[in-house]
C-alpha cells in the first residue's frame, strides 16, 4: 500500500497467476495506453443497487486532504483529474450535504461527477486483487517468544529521486547506502534478518512469528497486539530498495504448490509445514520494509489518508489520479461465501502498490485481521472500472477531445 507500502500482496498474487511453467518466456506486453470514454450513469452495472453512502467517509478523507493542498496543484499525471481548485467546490458540497442516506449520496455523485469507462487501448478488462492489514502478536521489549524485530528507518539509508537528475526519470527513485563514497544497494532481507542492523537501536517493536513478520513486509503495515491489551499500528516508513520477488511463483515453478491452489493462505501454510526450508525460501525475496508508529485511524494509504475497508482502492498512480471515485465492476473471489457473485461498488482511489501497474488494475482494501485476509488472500478477479471526474474537469476534457 503506497503510504501503507503497498503492499505487495498484489505482487504476490499477480506473479504466480502468470508464467506458470518454468522456462516460459511471456511475450513482451505493449506499453499501457489509458483511454477514458464518457458514459452515462445507466452504463454502470448495478449503480442503483450499491450502497453509495458507504463510500462517503472515504471521500470525506480525500476532501480533507485536498483542502490542505495548493489549489493550483494538479490532480494526477497530466492533470487528468484537473486541479485541486476543481475539487474544492465538490468537497464543499459534500461537507454541506443535508442528508446522509443512500439516495442523497447517489444524487450528490450524479450531480458533481461524470463517469468514464477506463480501458487499456481497446481492452476494458484488467486484474483486481486484494490486500489487508495484518495483526501480529508482539511486545515492546525483546523477550522469550518475541525475538523478531520490526525496524525503524535506518539513518544511513539514502533515497534518491532520479527525476531531479533527468527529466525522463521523473517518478523513479533508487534507495541505497553510501559506503566508501559510493552509493551501494541497501542490505537485503536475508542480511537484515541475519543481523546487519544489530546494535543500532532501530527496533521499533518485537513480534512473535517470523512468517507473520515476512507477510507484514509484503503488506507494508499492520497492527501489533500486546499481552496487556494494547496495540500499536505500524506503517510504512521506507523500503530497502531491493526488487520484490514473489515466493509464490517460486513455489509454483518448483512444483511445491499446484497452480489452482496458490493463495496467500496456501503459501503461509506451506512455510509453516516446512520449517527447515521456510527461511531459505523467504530469503529469495530481498525486499524489506522499515516502519514507523502510526497514530489514530489507519492504515494510511499513498494519498496520506486512512483507508476505508471495502471502499478504498489502490491504483497505478503513474496513470490515474489518487482521490478520485472509481466504480468497480468485478466478482467476489473463490472460496468465499459470495464466490462468483458480482462485486460492484463505488470506491475511492487512495493507495498504490508495487504490483499495481496498468490502466485497468486495482487492489481492494478489505480491512484488518484474519477475516479480511480470507478475502484479500484469494482475490484475483477479472473486471473493469469507471473513473469519476468533477463535471468542470469533464467539460474541459470533452470540449478539447
């Protein structure tokens, strides 16, 4: 999750959903081509059945964020969502709504926004995965049963915005550490787990289970529960800059897991069933997340606001603007009570992720804990979505197209 870290459960799921056979070389994909086609609300499947009011708390959080920004600031790449100034009247109307029910919320969106079908060139269909906020058992101090540290951002970690050096690299960054006057890759997951950061007083909190800690690094944020009943919400502070490697794909290619049984749940269970091999498999993913304590509601997405379960969506921020409403049209994942039934609802694009790439690609935030995992860990559905733009932005866009 972006600010959450994104969480890369999506990367885990996507990587083992393709290239199932070792040695296969997938054809090179064409570059993404975002297309927006204006439609009316009647084109949105089940628009009249969704509980649209349930998306309002997420929109309020986006609006609170927008109100702190420069009105001239562009919303999304190439100002696809206009500017903050275009959103201020929309947010003012939202905060001044006299009614809070579903009919009032639906009328608000229909009045203030115009929907656009999103496609990648001529293809309107894409992949939708899920993520969640895990809960781990932990302690504030190291002790028996709590031996796995979650680290704060190290002081020697350097993040470089490459766009400051070359315009064509805008949005790209590199992370490392300076050694003997040279920028070197930062320590890998294996090196850190084997003690590379010992003795530097970077431990934020200690947790019980190394496998749960590993999956927390994939998600990027979570809650740590203490024996006295207290909790600490930990959020993404920085990552070590190493490329993410999906161990699910490795287990699939080696024949350890069958293709039709790969999920976050099955991967986690395989690691628990193979304690003699689990650590070496986890070390194949060199990516590592550093944490900070997060106060208040959370987790925090890439837009800088707390995510709303079932109504916050991660998108590719290089193509789509954060903060905009998105109407999702997909299905519920297998092995859930709603399996195969339509999942059609209004969401707000408030996060991003390392595997969330492409014009039609989304990651649904399902909430916190094991109940949310049951959905997030299985979510790997085809679908499409519709982007909502403020009417002032839509009018300018359509007048120049």
